[in-house]
């Protein structure tokens, strides 16, 4: 029987994993580091303060990882000024999403997580660390490519093997063998010392003062109504709509495979998500062409959430499904969040790509 304290711990951890990533659009680096910390300690928190079963922990963990990485990727469309870095980040994210989806449909084949490593997350951190001091636009495509390759081979492959193939937990290992913690601490201290005394003096001078806040919008979208104007003149069916469909469908499919009581085929899910994405885009375009002012992100989210809830209800009546109130609400909020964020960030990327 689950106690009240266990429920509180569960809701607290899940709430943090769902809400903290929303800050990534404004504070990219601090947010992604906070997500990493929460991801790293959640299992230990559950084991220490609850007796909840953790049989499906890997699936739950990977799904929530993909959730905050999807939001981080969407933020790159708005915040990253290097188009080459955005393109590389896009590949790394979709490659990882494909691996997680295969992991779920293969009943948890851990080797797939080694073949499809989570390189995007560390590449995101690397880019934002560079952006804190330097202008990413001054770095070449080769620089971003080899940085991603080094992270893939030297960082993520060993980490994925440690966690998913060898199935070693760092906290448990340190408790069993304290000397391992001492060696790790010395290794980290050595890396920091090497950076401070060897790498730091050789770094280029800063291009701008140190900053953690995301860069401002391009001038073309900084004015009030500019985003609405772009929606009005754009086509309904384009590459942005296709990418949004793929992004939302795969994310929803991953969650559908782990949520209890949800039995939806991939085809039905793709049809439902596709219809929702197209209708949402059509409504936004009609509103823009009628000259309606663009609402705030919060107002747009609430309005689309109500619309999407109605679409889900109609879909269940037509198709005879029984998704359940809880999972249906979760999917409505998930899809709406990604759609609103994507629609507000993608135009910034398109302007930069067209003018670079």
C-alpha cells in the first residue's frame, strides 16, 4: 500500500522533471544542468524515501529524458545563432529518439541505448557553455561537428555502457567501495586543474560579457505582431509542419508505451497526432489572417489545450477508443506544450537560416 509520504515524494520528483525543463527557453544552461541533476538523483530518492516498485524505471526515465531534451531542442530553434549547430543538434536528438522508441518496442533491449547514445544533451551543454563567453556564429561547421563527435565517442559511449550495459549505479558502487568515490573525486579535480592551468590560458578572448540568459530575438521578430504576420503569410503544409508532426508523434508514442493502461497502436496515434497538429496550425493561420493579435504563450497554450481536449473527445467517439481521462489529459497537455513552443521558436530559426 502506497503511503501519503511516498505519494508526496513521487509527485514532487515527477513535478520537478516536468516543470523545470520549461525554464530552458530563458535560462538554457542552468536549466539543462538542473535537469541532469534531478535525473541523476531521482532513482536514489525513490529508493531512499519510498518502497515504490522500480521495475519500469528505465522506461519512465528515458521517456522523461526525451521530454526535457525535446524542449531543449525546440529552444535551440529560438536561441542558437549558429545554424550549423542547430542542424547537428537536430540529428542528435532525432537519432536518440529513434533509439528510445526502439528500446521501448523491443521490451527494453539495453544495447540499443548504447547504439543510440544521448549525445544531444551534452552537445547542448557544450554549445551553451561556449555561448556564455563567445559568439557561436564565429565557430565553423567543422568545429561543431568535431565537438559533437568527441562528445559522442569520448563521453557518451563510455557513460551509456556504464549505465545500460554494465548496469552500474555510481551511488551504490561508492557505498560498497568508498575508494571508487575517492578516485572519481581525484579524477574530477585533475580535469578541473588541467582546464584551469592548461586550457583556460589558451582560450580566445571573450566576445561579450559572461551571460547565462538566452540571446534576444532577431529584430524581425522582436516587434509586436511580427510572429502573427509570419503565420499569416506562411503556407499551412511545409517542412515546419512535417517536423512538428514527427517530433510530437514520436514523443507521444514513447509515452504511450510506458503509461499504464494506455493501449494505442502507432498508426492510430500518428493519425490522431497528425490531425491535431494540422488543425492547430490551421486555426493559428486563420486567426493570423483575420488580424487577431497574437496572445501570450500562456493564453495560446490554454486555448489550444481546450481545443485539443475537444478533438480527443471527438476522436474517441468516432474511433470508439477508451484512452481514459488521466492519460487523455496528459497527452493533450504534452502535445499542446510542444506545439505552442515549436510554433513560437521555429520562425526564429527560419529567419536566421535565410539570412546567414
